[in-house]
């Protein structure tokens, strides 16, 4: 599925560096986002992991951070929208798994090409006691890419449930695509499309 309205490299960097969530997070939403970015950048900059032979281990370590801290279920549920309520427990589990695999297959290759991009933290906007938005900018050579992180407070701490890149919501963008596929075929058709796209991305090395 195309993501024409979102910059691929920027999104890849964001998903893998800034969407992870931690049960150990304490403090402000900004602290939560910053702590995860710092952790993954440390892995990407580790000299011992930069040799070609260490590529898989490097990727696996980043994936472990994301898998442990990224709330795939919340984002998958919001991206699917109303059809989520009609799914069985088993279907929900399958959809969350496929959604996570889609993100990882789409953007893991891009984040492995990290070239020292910097993150500038602009401000934090509390919406109420349980929701907040953290506004940042990704600084690249001759470019500034606005990134807004939407967080919610759950039992395990602050989690990111959406990211807005240059004014485009990741959740809304996926929801639009998923809704179109369901309208044109069915929910099962969407699941098959996701499987096919994941297989294609694995073959080609990412979007």
C-alpha cells in the first residue's frame, strides 16, 4: 500500500526511534519520547554493531527495543477504526501482529541507514490529564521535518498512539487506506493485502 503523503525515510526514522513505549517511563511525555530516541540512537551509533557482519544483530537489537516498547495494539486499533469492534479476539490478535510486521518490514531498512539526524524538541502540549502532544523537528541537511507525537497515559506509562509528519497523521493515513480496501473487497481482503505487502517488502528489502 502506498504512503505517498508521508516521507518514507522520515517516517522510518520516526517509527523506529520515537514511537516505542516503555513500562518504566516516568515523568513528562517529552521525557518519554526523548528517552527512547536516545536509546535507539545509541544502538545505531555503537561502533561494535556497524560492521556488515553485525547487520542482523544490529537490526534485531533495534527491533527488540521497538517490540518491547511500541504499543502496536493501540495504533492498529485506531488505524482500523470501526471494523475493530466487529473482530473476534483471534482476529484482533492477528491484525495487530500483521500491522506490527508491516511497520517493521516497511521501515527497518531505512532506520538502519541512520546518518546522524538530530531531533529538536519544541514544546509539549497537554490535552488533559491522560493525553498530550510532543512537537519536534527532525533536522537533516538542508531540511527540517516537523514531527508531532500524540501520547496517552496508560497503566504502563505514556505511550505514543499516533505520529503526525508534516501535518499528516499516520493513523489517519492508514485508516483511509484500510477503509478503501475493505469497501472494495472485505476485511479478509485487507488481511490478505497486508500479508502480500509484507511478503513483498521482505523480498525487496523495504518500501
